[in-house]
């Protein structure tokens, strides 16, 4: 058996007693805070107005915000679905053809020529080192 309790809420500077199930007070207070924020905007812009009109206008303002959020949520869900579809298509696509990479090959006569030049340089360096020792 659920127990109903009365919870005082404040909207637009006015206090109301609202019944809710025991344990749901925080949800009621959170919802009342949202409605109160909208009512405060009305009170600041228009001033004092009849209670039913203030509650109606604040409720409509919240409904407008909710509709905008629902539209944005729907657009985000559509975008997510499109991206998921694109991702699935990329996963299912065959892998790309391997690229052919050509590595230049140095001809043997060039390699031999470079080895010969290196040997000459080493010989010259040895000769230079000997002349420096004898000098």
C-alpha cells in the first residue's frame, strides 16, 4: 500500500500543497523548480497575474522547451543512425588493394664504384696519418 504525502512547493512566489507518493518528493520538487523558473520569468516580465494564467503560461513555456529538446534529440538520433550505418558499411567493405611500392635498386656497378672510392679515401687517410706521425 502506497502512502501519499503533502509536499509544499513554491511557484511564482506562491506556495501550493501537492500530494505525491512517499519517496517521490525529490522528483516533485525538481519538477516544481523547473516550473518555478519559468513562472519567475513571467513575474519579472509581466508582474503579478492570476494564478491559473501564470501556471498555464509557465507550463506552456516548459512544453515549448521540451518540444525543442525532443526535436534536437530526434535529430541527434538520426545523425547517430546515419553514422552507425556508415560505420557498418565501412566495416563490411572489402579491404583496399595493397599499394605497390617500388624501392629503387642501386646497380652493382655503382655499389662497386662507391666501394672503390671508399677504399681510396681510407688509403689516403692512412697515408695522411703516417705523414703526420713522421712530421
